[in-house]
C-alpha cells in the first residue's frame, strides 16, 4: 500500500468511516452502515482515486489537504 492510501485510511477511521479490506485487496468504505465507495490499494489510476475522494466528500469526509483558511 502506498503512503497516500495509508494516510487516507487513517483519516477515514478517525472521522467515523468503516474501512474493510476486500478479498480483491481493495478497501470498502462505509459510513453509518451504508456503502460509500471502494478505493484501490495502489495508486495505479489517478481518476479512480479522485472519483473515490469525491464520493467520500459527498458522504461527509473532510479532507485536511483541501481545508481553506
């Protein structure tokens, strides 16, 4: 797993998301028992990560990198 994915998973857990690794080595993200998205464990596709982050933001994830003053 790359460093960015590891950081993202830790942030998700601290914000109350449930993270479970699937048999295909992806990560299934849930919030309040409801499915949010699946993200890959490698940074192989840029748009896939961006689409996953968009789904997470719609579910209430606050990305510290995008915080404005």
